[in-house]
C-alpha cells in the first residue's frame, strides 16, 4: 500500500466543518440475557459490568498470553450490549462468544448486515447530528431521530458515529448532506485517524501485540476489575516491566510504503504499518518501534532510506 492520497477539500471538510464516511462494513453483534455483562466481563480487558445505559467502553479481546485477537466497542443500550469491531476480527469475536457462553443466560445476535454505521468527523458534527442530549465523553450514546431516520448517536474521538437500520443508511447520508456535511473518502478518514495516533486492528495491531505496546492501557484496560482472559500478562507488564516496543509516530521526510523497515544505527527497530500524506503535518506514519529509538530519534525508513523522526502520539 502506498501513501494515502488525500483530497484537500475533503480534508478541510472533516477538520474545519464536518464530513461523513460510510463504515457499515464494520462487524456488529449484540448480546442480550441476564448474564450478558457478567459473561463479557470475563472475556475482554475493560470493565463491562460498570457500564450503565447510555455509556460504553473500548476493550481488547486477548489470548491467554495477553496478545490481541481483536478490539471492540461495547455500548450498553439498556436493552442489549451492542458490539462493533473491525471486520477482520469479527469471526474471532463471534467464535469466542459462541464457544464460552455455554451455561450463561446469553443470547448472541448478528447485526452486521442489519445495521448501517456512518461516521461524522469534524467540529460541526454536533450541529449536523443535532443530538443535544449526547454527552461529551467518548463512547457515550443516545437514541435519536434525524430527519425521520431512527438511530443511535455515539460520541467518538473525532466526531459522532450514527448507527441505523441498514436500509435507512442512504436516507441518513442524504440527510447529512442536506445539513451541510460533505462525503469524504476512506483515505481522508484514515489520514485523520493516523494524525490522532489511533491504531487500527488488522493494520497497526494484530495477534502479536499486547495492549500496552500500542498505548491502549488507558482506553482499553481496567486494572480494578476481576479476572479475564489474558489478564496475567497484561498486569505483569504494567506493574513490573516495560514493553520492548511502543506505537510511535514517524514524521517522514518523504513518501514511504507500508511495510517499510524502520532502521536506527543500522538495526531494524520497527516497520511502518500506516502512512498518510497529511495536508497539515506532511508525510506521516505509524509503527511499533523498539525502545532503542525513543521519541526524538532520527531513523531511516525503507529501501530509499527516507529520513524520519520518531514522535509521540498524537501528531501535533
């Protein structure tokens, strides 16, 4: 994959007003039943039992050794736990629930095809969505109606996600356009994600990564809850050790393709996982970088030996 091509007008819409992108392909499941929270509490890294209707959290699904099998957003609607995840991680999440929910009062429902998901990005997202009751905290959500479309509005780090019946997705995007939101490409949305330093499962994260390496402890891990799969490794690394690598930003001196090696003092210390040509920050990349190259280090990237500087995240 080469550097993402960004249209200036789309980027301006998503960073100074509002842009929308259809993300309905994300995997979606729901859990109902009296034991839904108790069951999920033992399977993921964050505190599901603490959720109340209208709240949500981000969590990781881990192997017994603490490696990530996927990540997911969990929303307590009061009637169900609504889960959404990267499509690449959906089957693993589905299999885990089916395999380990035996003996619990838990019902699993498929929602991927039945629900559309449109992301609003930009500072005008609240005005466009017109959901006055939506709290500012990330993962907060409320039921709402937008120009006749019934939906659930979910606060994100960059705007608002709108979840509706899949057959109303086109009507929803027309309504957003009528209110002034501009359609944006996946490339533009990815650029904004990279600028904000948010890793994506299947791109920056895989089953070799422990949450702390990706800087996810604050968002995805509860150290107060009870036992869950992978807890021992995650807790031991947090309390007693330091990861050998960390998710870092790379301020690149020129374009470099995904997969390029990151080299410091003639040693490979990482590999580019995401790249974008940001209209604001220039050529950017994300990589899990070994601690021998801390923020501020000068490194070389790829066969062309593109100069780069290792940075903290988010950019800017």
